[in-house]
C-alpha cells in the first residue's frame, strides 16, 4: 500500500517500513496503560455508585469485595481495555500511545486490522507480556522482528516515517 502524506507529498510503501522494536512498543504500551487505567478508575467509581459501599468490607485488615461485584468489575475491565485497543487498531491502526511513538499495527499486507485479528492480538499479547515478556522478546529471534502475538494474529507493527500525520487525510497513490 503506497501512501502519500499531504504535508510533505513524500510517498511511502507501508510494506517497506521497518518493524517496531521492543522499546517503542513498550513505551506506547505505557502511554496507553495510563489511559486504560483512567478508564478502569471511572468504571470502579461507576460500579461503586451502582452497588454502593456495602459491597466492600474490611475483614482482618483486608478489603474484601463481594464476589459478584468483583466478577462484574473484571468483565468490565476486560471489555473496556479490549474495546479501547480494538477501536483504535481497526480504525487507523494506532492507539494514542502508538501515535506518540510513531508506530502502527496493521495486517501483514499493510491493510487495516480486522476485528478477528484484533481480538487474537489483544488476548495473545497479555501472556506475551506477563510470561516474563517472552512473547515480546521473540522479536529478537524472529526474522521479521515480530512478537508472538503479531505472528498469531497475522499482523505487524511498523515504524511510521518522520513527518507522517495520522490525523490528516492520506491518499493512495
């Protein structure tokens, strides 16, 4: 897919762009983590508003939450974080953190990620990160520099060229 930016009129082929390294990926993940955490805080306050403070008790110095309320909060946290990533990945390929670090997640052919690819990517990225980061470290072994969740979802994370404007209309050449 050849794209031309309106500001500098420099065409580039997204298939020729380099894959993102681990530092850019983790930095974007950190940025997005702040946004997701803010959503979770809002969800927590909303659940507290619905169920009240009676669903939490202090027992022997520890806060214990009603199991139904805990399950609802967990489901809402997974739904909100997956929705956050799926929304951005399927509409332009960039979350706000990815825009900051000039990286973009796309299908292997350079087209926009599908919802199915996004779901696979989201749920495979968690173990990739939480098993000692081994899924991310795989990009040092892989010939294409892809992480495990990239491979499983048939996607790639590319570094966008300097001067790329994600919010401006891009036209195919």
